[in-house]
């Protein structure tokens, strides 16, 4: 009996164990339910572009796992997100949105190089896949590769025009990039690193091709570097974009001047002055005009200043050029017949100074253009010019008109004394170191130039 009772009891316990074992086995054999993320809250990475599954991939078995990975990513659990995206790829190897998801996981971890690799795998599967293009742009930008990042952002917007937030990002980056390039360019230019400055300006122009100041500043760098043709082209482009900037026309004038084109330079300077008065530039134009006029003169005129002596023709030309305004206002005398000036290079100026009474024609109707001019002669010409200046402005020269200078080699009774005294007292001519005037010494070219320029300066002061 005991044994019998035992046996059924044993049998019952055995059956119960088998049932429990089967139940446990069934639980072990059932498919595992995925671990779900916590309830949705604030997204950890709101700027990330969701890598949705396009076309037929949207119905792929991996799509749900991929979406779960994105939820884990936005919940901030990067490990679970990575597992989900990896599972989606493992289940469906061609499911490239999960590759982009892995790229965003790497981007969240600030592993930018790995992120670029994942994004580019997704782009290799679909070159117009906007989420991967946007993500790659973020990773490249974090790596300091601004231009490739901008190109990737722009490709993303082209693929998906709905990415409006990315448009404003592109605009801001372009502005910042432009500012950075301009700062680098200006710093390099100021340091004399012209090649570096030129490259930076070219990059800035590529980003903002309608900014006239960039072309103007690039042109100035090229001018300093000696590339005048490129400088002129860029300066003219700046003027075309902004014809109201006087600085651009002044720069064009400088470039023309460096090219040896004074007439075009003066035209550009004139445009600059018409837009904005500038005394320094105005004086420079006057100097340039004088240099251009001087360059157009015959060699006999251009060689005066270096000559050890000067002729009457040369002095007539000097007086005619430097005192042109004064001579125009002087009473005109009748022309006097001169038999020896027709073939002279200085004939126009000889006519001008003789008709104004500044220089004389000799009684035999000759001017003697090749005769040397001595200091007594120059003093006489200067005194006549001084009288003309005083006649135009009686308040000028009261002091020097009444002065009587003493010279150790020239008595007050000498016919040339009044002219010599007047010229020296007015500061138009100088004495020798011992105070002597030296009437008969030939005038040097430098003395003749200094005297005529001093007369011109005095005449201009008197005319104000």
C-alpha cells in the first residue's frame, strides 16, 4: 500500500515537472519582444533630419526597427539607437536609411569622421538622399571643412526643398564664411602676403560675386603685386557694380598711372573727384597733368633742369609754361617781327612772352633764341614778371618793391641793379654765398627752373 501510494505520488510529481518544463521551454522558444524606448519627450537632437525610408523600402521589414532606432536616438540612448539601426541593416542589407541613422548616432557622439563614412555609404546608394546629404554637411562643418559642408547642404536642399531651416543655415554660413575670408584677406594684404590675400579675396568673391568692394580690394592687392591687367579688370568690375564709389575710380587711376597711361589716369581721377572732392587727389592730378605736359615737351625743354647753362629759347619756354595764367591776363602788345624764330622749337612761347613784354626783341628784329642767358638777363625777366603780378594785385609786394638790396659786386647806379634788387628781395633769385649777385654769370638750368617756379607760386598766391 505504501509503495503504491508512493508510486502514484511520484508519478504525479513527475508529470507536473514535465508540464513546468514544457511551459518554460515554450517561453524560451517564443520570439523576443523589442525593448521600447520611453514615452516621447523633447527631442535630444531636433536639428537632425529624419532618414525616412523612400519608395519600396518604406514597407521593408527593417523599417519598423529603423524607426525604433530613431526614437532611441532622440531619447538620448545612443547604444540602443545604434543596435536598432545595425539590426535593420542586418535584416535588410540594402536598407540605406539605417546607414544614415548610424551616421547621426556617430554625429551625436561627435565622431565626425565615422559619421561622414556612414553618410557617404547612404549617398552611394542614393546620391539625392537629402537626410544623408544634410548629415554629411553637419559632420564636415564640425571638421572645419566649410566649403564641402556648404556644398553638401546645398545638395540636400536641392534634393528636398522642404528643408527650409537648412536654407537659413546656408545663408548664415555663407555670411560667416565671407566675413572670415575678408578678414583673412585684409590681414594678409596688410602683412604683405599678397598671394595669400589674393586667394582669400577670390574665395570671398566666389561666395558673394555681386559685392563690389571685394573686387576693389582684390584689384588693389593685384596692383601692389604688379599684375596690372588683372587689377584693372577687377577694378572696372567694381566700378560696374557700384559706379558711385569714388575709391574705385581713384584706384583705376592709380592702375592706369602705373601702366604709363597718364591721360586715362587723369580721366579716372576726374571721375573720382566728381563723386567726392579730395584735395590731395586734386593736387596729384595737377602734378600728373604737369608731368604729362612735360613729357610731351621737346627734348630741349625736358633737358633744361640738368643743363649747366640755358638759352633764351629755353627760358622763354619756361616762362611761357609756368606763367601761362599770368601771361593770359597781361595786356597784349602787337606782334613784333622776328627773323630768327620761325624754325625754333620754342616759337609759340617766344611769341607769348614777347607779346606780354616779359622778354624783348632786339632792334635788329632778332630774338637770338640760342644766346645764353646770364643772371642779369634773368633778373630783368623776373622783375618784369613781378611788376605784372603787382599790377594785377597792388597789395602784393610792397615790402620788396621799395627795398634796396646791397651787393658787393653791383652798385645801385648800375642799370641792372633795380631788377637784381627786386628779384632777390622778392625771393625769386638768390645771391652767392658772399652776397654777390654775379650779373654776367650764365644761368644754370636748375636756377632758371627755380626762378620760374617761384614766380608761378607768387603769382598764384596773388591771384587768390
